[in-house]
C-alpha cells in the first residue's frame, strides 16, 4: 500500500508522518502485563489497539519486516504482595496469571507478538545496565540500593511535557533516606528473606520496575527503535524513566522515535478502581459475551480518547456483529481491501472511521455479489472481526442463551395456536418473550422461522 502512516506522537502530542529507521526492520515495543492478577478491561484496550497497529505496519511494510515485542513483568512488589495474599508461591502465581493472560489474548482475537520476553530472564542484563549508569555518573549506590539521579538527565519530563517540580507535585514519589533527591528512582534494591533475589555487585536483590523495559527493548530492537506503546498511565513515571536510563546508558539522543499511548477506560462514567468496586476482569465476560463483541467495543472510540464502558456499548456491538454476520462468507483466496477503505487506519489508527467504512461495505454486500461479500468479510478480518465462521458464531450465541431449542419450538407452536385462534394478544406476548431471550422470529409464506438476534 502506498499511503503513508500517521501517528500521534506523545512527545509534542502532535500527529506525525511515520518514517521508520529502516523500512525493512520496523520495531515496536509495547509494555505488557505485570502478572499479579487477572487482566481487566483496561488492560484489554492496549492489547487490541496495538494488535491493530501491528496489522497496519505489516500491511504497509510486509510481515517479515515488522518485529512486535511485548514484555511480561514477572518480578514486582505487586506480585510479591499478591502471592502473600493468595497464599501461593510467586512461581505458581506468575505461571497461572501468565496463562490466563494468554487465554485472554486468544479470546480477544489478538495475534501473538514476535517476542514476549520475561523480566526474570534478563536480570543479568539489568545488572549490567545499572553498572554502566553508575560508571557514567548517572546513577549511585547507597546501602545496597542503586538509584538513577534524575537531575543528571537534562531532558527529563520531555515526554510528559512537564518540568521536574510539576512531575513531583503530581505524583506519589517514593520517600527514602537512601536517595540523594526525592525524584531519583530505583534501579536495584535489596530483597528481604522471603522475596525473590539475584546476586549483584550490591548484594542479593532485585531490579526496579523501569529497568526491565530498557534492557529488553535494547536486546530485541536495538538502542534506537521506531515505536514504543502503552496506556496513558505509563507516561509518568515508567516511560519517562525508561527514556532517561536508556539514553544515558546507551549514549543516544533518542530512545524511541514515536510514543503512542491509548486513553483510559471508565465504567459508566466512573473511574475504574478497586476502591469503586468496578474492576471488570476480561474473564468475567467469557461465559456470556463473544470476544469479538469486546474487541469491537474497544475500538469503537479513537484510541487517544477516553472510552466509557457500559451496557449500551456492549449491546450495540452485539447488534452490529449479528448484522455483519448476515454477509459473512468464507474467503478462500486472498482478497485486497481497497486503499480508500483502509485509509482511516493509516490516519492515526482511526478505528471509528474504518468501522464506518465497513458499514458501507456491508450495505453493498447485503444485496451484492459473492465478491462484495468477500471484500466485506476480509475488511472485518483485517481488524480481528468475523474471524469465526457463521456456524461458530451461531453456536456460541446458542450456548450463551438461557433458552433451549426445544423450548423455542414449543413457544412457536403455542404462538401458532394463538394466531390460529385469533388471540393476537397472546401471540404478541410469546413473540416478545422470545425476543427478550435473544430469539428473533419471522413469519414468511405461512411458516415461522427463528434465529438468535
């Protein structure tokens, strides 16, 4: 495809033409989960957003030219505390949550990244980077702790577009007598007896959270790469700290050229938080809602904007997919999606614009040719929708329904009898009862047919 890709770069917060360092080696690093608890719907948004960006990059530069790296944080304070609360070992906890996370990715129809490194597999590289930062004078050791000295990095705050005083005032800075300055952040810290630990020049301990992404992105993508992504909540301090330690350790003027961040999710216009009791786990939806419905809901709003999660959104996405499946066909040969249809995705990943184009393709395909239906289905497939066959979709809907086929046929028989006796009030009541259970009935040529809506 000849169209250029444009992305909103969080550095400067403006839309820019995407120009890769090397079009044959396009690199994208996205911060993955900290595996202390099952992923929630807020974690699902970056999963889907960057999955679609990955598809767009492959479409533009070719499958072999793009490397997508998404890490797993499997050593962290939250993990240690969660293992204590759940009364299981850290190893058991991280294995279980990682497995659940992968199941959630499959449920949401997300492709696997090219690389999925774990923090615990890269401890030696983290120690090495901390040693380099100390040697260069950007970090210091005190009482078995290693800290990055923020004031030594003149560009600190450029990503957040705030000065140091503003950043400190607007965040919870860890207070410690071991630091030279309140804003300094930890690279390495000693472990307590029950905590995971590794040998280091500063005694047994473990890395700080920020160090791992600097090390793993460097290993798989180099000291400079194209795109770094994640949720807006990671801009400060995580991504700000990544930039500082990476540029100082690697002697570069740039860490990542483009920073892409997705907006927050609210639940019925309230912030999602444990204190609010409104944390929605991805797993909570699996018994009653197709992952495709969640996926469509997550891309129904532009990735930069906040997304409000509510029943109306879910119901609307269900209706859309039910309608779209009417035009589903199995595509056996490669079908090209017109550039005019793909255009919105190249323009800062405008998924609502692309969805609007799919609606137009549906209108054309509804009474159109098999070729029209193939183009429509392919366009849906491109963003991870209509990936199940029509039979699979109907089977899922049937499994999730609280009414059996036998009950439906019995109700239709009752309704036929009521209509024969001209008891239209009862006939309408039965029709409405079925509709409330997700069953749509249609009278045609003296026969009544039904389907799940």
